[in-house]
């Protein structure tokens, strides 16, 4: 606490009138309080969501216990519910999305920052950003009416016959080609996560000092060697951040997946078979769910998705932390 | 300084004009998506006539039941009737408002709408995954003259909970003990086989893209999209194609008078001309509403729709209720719905 005398003294040092100083102080307080309450709002909303999810899922938790996580049943008639098929579908579709999405995104980002002629940079960058702006329902409709028939007619029969003689893969690519299914959902998701990973990685690639890259080229490195040994090590924290952003989107994506995954509460060995994800199940069934146990089971699924997303984010944080300490050492 | 005064005047005038509108509040309802197109068409015509609008949110039957129980709307709408016990517990009463039909649709090259004949047990076996190919003896037996391919059957069902699925699975439960035992009837069930698609449009899209597919959609949807529907063998053993008349026959032949609280699923009704997978969509209101005036407006709206809305319903391929059923409904209003003083609300 400053006394008035001190305030006057400070003011005379800086040749500012005490009134102006007080005014500045008041404005600072206003700004501090406004931003703090904005930050607190986020925490309150998050806390509210967690409380609501836990509260809503209590009936199902009490009834099924932890068996909910391992049960594969989903029968609204007998009210037997389990999360495993939906969790499995969520993880597998996101995994497929990452398998396809990460190499393509990194490829695009490397091309834009290292190899692309200047006049082409803008169009490709804009195209990627437009991809992020397409609503997910459009991806869903496109997936159902364009991608699924194409996969059904031209791709899946080929995959099935090509892998039929291979021992393990024959199970992975088995069954009638429906066109929709786990693989189709994974492909759609990979397109949807592409702009997120690409734009983040492109931005961090551009932060690599030109001096570093030019020295490497000067030593006779190829472009690949520059990317591999200079750009990627310099930017790995940002790249992993971008990938996690994409993974978060893939885990939670609802509408597009609902359209193309086939919505079957089953775990099939084949990725051509229909499956389901947590968010697709909730979107499909919440509005017509009757009875407390059914509704509560759907909310419990939501809570599980929340926990999965939290684990992914926490793992990413941990990874980044380790990378940073390594870099310092 | 003249302009602000004018603004004030017009504001005051506007407020004065809007007062009468505040008295004629809109009717609010929420629920089933299946009847939404006809309710909104009726609402538009009714507003032209009476000045009273209808605010109907098609959030699904489950949502409609929840909203009327929470008293946030004047009426709830559900494709699945509530049982008398549940109605009594909540102080609700229900009545049917519109009838529609569900038809199986297929995608087989060279087979035209109505060509293929199916019956209840066969459809159940197909959806159980027991009939795997289109030239299965069970299908051949019903279609001796049709050249059926050996194409594999691809089953498509609704993935979202829906009244359409409820009617379809109710019908299968009535015709196949195995279906009743293993799967049962509900707006969403544990489907033994096939892929799930969202909405009528999703089922239609996958069925039309997949050779050998069989699914089920609302009749209006099949007709407007020129899909290949099948003929069915009904309870009386007659083969018939789906039509407005066939749905209406099922609604008329049903024994409404002896159904407590109109609890009646119209599947598998008797009568030579009755389409076997027919269903009514229901309206839920309070027996003694906190806002009797609003409920009376809702009843007036349905009374008007029953008597003047047949043409609009048929235009959209819905089936208006037969006059005999409308009389039963209005008699039940008199008997069951009371105003604050306890005397009948509907006179």
C-alpha cells in the first residue's frame, strides 16, 4: 500500500501528476479484473461440464460399474449397455486418420515452406485453409454420396482380393464391400485433420532461421537432409502440437463419421466392416433415448470421450516437456 | 428536431399494434420428426384461418415425451404410444393424430416397385441374417415367377432412434418369435446384422448404392424418391402393394374403441386391404393442464386439422384418420381433459 506521499514522490520522479498515476492504476485494475474473470469463466464452464457429465452418468455407473468399459453389449430393448465397441471405433478411426493424415500434412507443409515456387504458396495455403472451413456435415454428405460408392466399387473389392491370400491382413480387409465402414470414416477424418496439422506445421517450419538451413545447404545437404536434420528437430514441439490438435479433432468428430461409419455396435476384425464411435452413438441415439439408464449410458459415453481426450492432451504435454528438457540437456 | 419525435410516435404505435398479438399466443409442441412436415403444413393453413400459429420443434419422440413431462410445451408428440400406466403416472392423456406407413425397399437389378413379395417371417429372417442370398428358398417360395439373382443380401437399418424403426421392429416381433426373443421392438434395437444409416435419407442413399440391399423407409419417402418398394403378405394372407388406401384400411380396421388410452400399434392389423406395417403418430397432453387456455387452443388446432386437413395430408402422402376414429378421439377429450374447475375443457 502506497501512501499518498509516496505516490506524489514517484510522480515527481517521472514528472507525472499524481492524478494521472492514479488513473493509470485504476485502468490497470479494470483490465486485470476483466481478463481474470474471462479466464475464470473458462474454468467455471469446464468445471460445470465435468459436474454435469458425472452427475448424468451416475445411474449408469451405479448399475454397470466398471463392467461398462469392457462390455460389448448395446441393447436398448433389454437395457444392456457397454462402451467397448464405441471406444474401439473411436480409437481405430482416429488411428487410421493419423496414419494417412500425418504424412500427407507434413508433406504439404514441407513442400510449401521448402520447395514451392513463391507464386504457388498462396493458392495452396488458401486451399488448405478453405478445407478447414468446410462444415463437417458437408464432409459427411460427400463421404456418403461420393467417397463411399467409389470405395465400394473401385477400391474395396481390390483390397479384399489383394489381401485374401495374406494370413493376417485377410482378416483386416475381409467381408462384403459396403462402401461405408471404419476405413471410410478413417479416410474422411484424415481429410478433415489435414488442414489443422498442415497449417500449424507450416507456421512452425517458417520459424526455422534461414541461416541454419542455408548453412546446411552450404555443407552440401539435400533438401531431405535439411528437413530431417535441421527443420524437424528445430520444430518438433510445434509439429507434435499440431498433430495433437488434429488428433483431438478426429476423436471428437461427429457428423461426418455418423454418415459413413455404418453405426453398428460391433467390433469386427475387418476395417471394411461397419462400426461406431462414441460421438456418433450419442448423436444417433440421444434424441430418441427413452428411460434413465439409456440416457445415462449415453452421457457416460460422453464422459469416457472426455477422459480419452484428456489423456491424449496430457500425454502430449508430457511428451513436449520431455523434449524440452532433452533439448536443454 | 422533428425526426426523433416521429420515431417515438411510430414506436408507440408499433407497441400498441403488437398488443393484440400478445393475446393470441402461439401453440407450442415438440416431439416426433415423422409427422413434422404435415404438422407444419397444417399449422401454416391454420394460421391463415385463425391467426394462431404453431411452434413445433421436431426433436424426436423421446425429446417430446421429456418436454411435455417437464411442462415446457403445451403438447408432446411421439411415434410410439405410451402405455396407460405411464400416462397415468404423469397425468397425461394421448390421442393419434396422423397415420403413415413403413415400406421395405430393395435394390435388385431388373426388379420393379411392387414386384417382389415378402411376408413377415421372411423379412424377419432377412434382418436376423438367416437369409443370406436373394435366391434363398424362403424368398423363392413367395416369388415363384420372379428370376431372383444369387446376389448377397445387404441389410440397411436406421442408426438413429426413430418411430420408423419402432414400427418395423414391432411388426417383426409380431411375426417371428425368434426376432421377439433375440431383438425385440423399440425405437433403437441391437441389430443382428447390416449397416446403420442416419435418417430415411441415409437408408435410401445406402440402399440405392448397394446392389442387393434391403432397408425400410417411410412410404412418403420411398414414393417421392421412386424407390423399389416390395409388396407384402398381410395378416389375412392377401398380397398387396403399399398405398394410402392400404394404410387407411389398417387404421380403420384397428379396434380403437377397445384400446385403453388409444394404445394401439397399427402393425399387423386384420382386413384384406390393410397394409401390415402401418402406424399412428400420437399427441400427448395433460388431463388437467396448468395452462388450460393454451391446451384448448391445441385441441382446437387438431380438431380443425382432423376435419379440414385431409387433403393437405394426402398431398404429402400421409394418411388422415378415418372419421370414426376422430369421433372417438373427441369423445375421449370430453371424458378425460378437464379445466381448472374440473369441468370438461372440450365441449
